[in-house]
């Protein structure tokens, strides 16, 4: 297994080198909107899913080749399920100057030991979709025993002890959690959590289920205004001018697409390659049956 992926373009953090500590689609949730697909192993069992020594060795080797803006703990499943995530964060903090970002669904932050393991991360970005258990259940389809009220209390507890930047991702689905009742209740919860930022997100890549629909720009702007000054809408991927640091374009294309669907232009940007070259490789990979193509909102996305 390869535990390091990218760098890939991030809508939030620039050029991100990913650390994937969890087997494919091992998660506490089975979200309607997940871009990685349906959860095949839903669990809340915390254990050492990936051997830390191998992860750190692979990470050290990769950092000799690339110079990302951030190192992101994310990938194929929920990273806080890994019992030794603190060792990975400590290695990055002790050996580099690169900020550590934790992308988490936040479902386990109510556990004190989980909170303590992630306190050295520079940015923690948990997700919130609703203040109501019924909506939370509908969107996330969580592992039995995960209650929204306890998860929210975990966010509040984290804010009290965490010294880094807490960015709360608010994931919005059309017709599901964008009503005024939902937003009013969410605003009250956000005020309790007191994050540094509230970042509005919606469906931008093919979701796990086709009924997970995106909000349009106008509605997102209305919600941003309602939630206040800390709120921002996550922008689209921007080009990054970086040298191509990979010997095999096909290898990095497949490695990247295994983690998330992407457009040809996104891949060209992160690889600093000509769009026509990337499109040629993608066409070849399609013919070989190594990848597939899926249309989402009139855009072609490629995935394995």
C-alpha cells in the first residue's frame, strides 16, 4: 500500500501532500456526498490501521522530492480512526516547517484521547452538516452509537484546549440542510463552537449518491451573509506553477485519481503540464480500462 499521495491541488490550502492512514473507505460515516464513494467498512474502532514506521519512511522519502504548501492527513477514510495519528503529526512537526492540516469528519473528537492526539496539528477542519439528529443521520448515515449532540460537545471541548486554527466546514446539500430552520439552528451551534473560520462547501465532484445536489452560487452567498463575518465560500482550485517532480506522469495520474475524481485541467495544474499532454494520457488510460470518466454538472471527471 502507498500511504502518501500527491501533491494535489486543494481548494483550501494550495499544494497539498496527502497522508492516507486508513484503508480505502474505512470510515465512521457513509455520507451522501462523499467524493470517494460509498463506505465499504463502516466502523468506529480505533486501531493502528497502517504501520507508522512504514508511513513515516515513505513520507520522509517523498519530502526529499517535493515541496508542498501543507501536509494533509486525509485520504480514503477517517484519519482519527488511527490510534497512532499523534506519532505522524509529531514526526512532521519535529522534522519540517510544513503546516499540518487534519481533515476530519469530527465524529470521534468527543473522545478526549482522540482530541489529545491531534492537538499539534496546525489546522483542524471538522465537518458540520446540521444541528438536528435526523438530518445528521440522513446525510452521514453514521456508525450506530454516534450521536450528534455528543459530537458537537466534542467540538466545543476541542476549541477550549486547541491552540491552532479551527476551521469548521459546513457542507450544504440542496433541499436537505439549506432551509432557514436548519441554518438558524446551525448558526447557534457555530457560535457555541467558536471556530476561527466557517467554510461553506457543497457538491463539486461526483458524489456517492446522485441525489446529493449542490447549492448554486447565489444561495451560497445568501448563506454566507446570514452566518456572518467568519464565513467564506471555498473557492475553486487555482493553478499552481510548480516543477513537475514525477518521473512517470501516468503513475501520478493513477495515484491521484485513486484518491479522488478530478478534471483534466486540475491534473494539468498540479503537474505543471500542458493540458493537451494530460488529456492524451487520460485518453490512453481510458482505452486501457485503467480509469473511467463520469460527468457531473456538465464537467468531465476522471476516476479509477
